[in-house]
C-alpha cells in the first residue's frame, strides 16, 4: 500500500493554532451564545458543538466546560458526562444522518493531530462508505454537502 500525503493538513493545523492564540475557542463557546458558537447542547459540566471545520456533515465536538488538556485532569462527573454525550449523540447521528459508521476519538497533543491542544475535546464524525475522494489530496478542498446552520438545526431537533 502506498501512502498518500496531504501536506495542506499541516498548514490547516498550524492556522487553527495561530488563530486562537488570543484565547481558547472552546472557552469562548462555553461563555458565549449557542447560535454563534454552533453549540448543539449543554450538560452540567460539558457541552457539544459543531466543528467549524468539519471533516463530514454532522461532525460534533464534545468539550468539558473546564479548560483542561489531559484526560487525567478530568474529574469523574466530567468523564461520565463525556461518555453520556457520546452514547446520546451516537443515536442522534445515526438517526439524523444515517451514516455507515462513526469515528469517535481524541487527538491529544500536536503530534497526534490536535489543532487545539490546550482544551481537551472529543470528536464524533459520521462516516459513509466511500466518503473520501480526490478533492482533499489534489485540490486542498473538502466537500461538505451540508451548511453548518442546517447541521445545527438537525442535531438540536434530534436532541429534544
């Protein structure tokens, strides 16, 4: 198997880091209004929001309210609520988007691919068979077939 390299991804990760040096995007979302920060729901110690730079339609980030960078720093209520979000949002994504699968994970540290490494967050990405194509590799472009406001409406409705 031959590797395909996508060097544009490194520029994206660097760009995200540099854009948020003045403050944490997740702390801003926690303190801000839900619509402008694409927050789909809030719990007691965490919240869920759409990724502003989604890999696929319905890409959700689950974020603890506290600014922590390591799983070890989370208390039991935070760990439990993050797991509850994952369980609930799995159903929401399956019902709303009908994906063939869902990626769930964390990128802990820059070397692991974290674009925002100072505030821990969990990614949930709906996936479909054949959802990768030549656009990111050849053109540095990812095709997202749904507007973020439509994703926000769809996921919020499903959470009710």
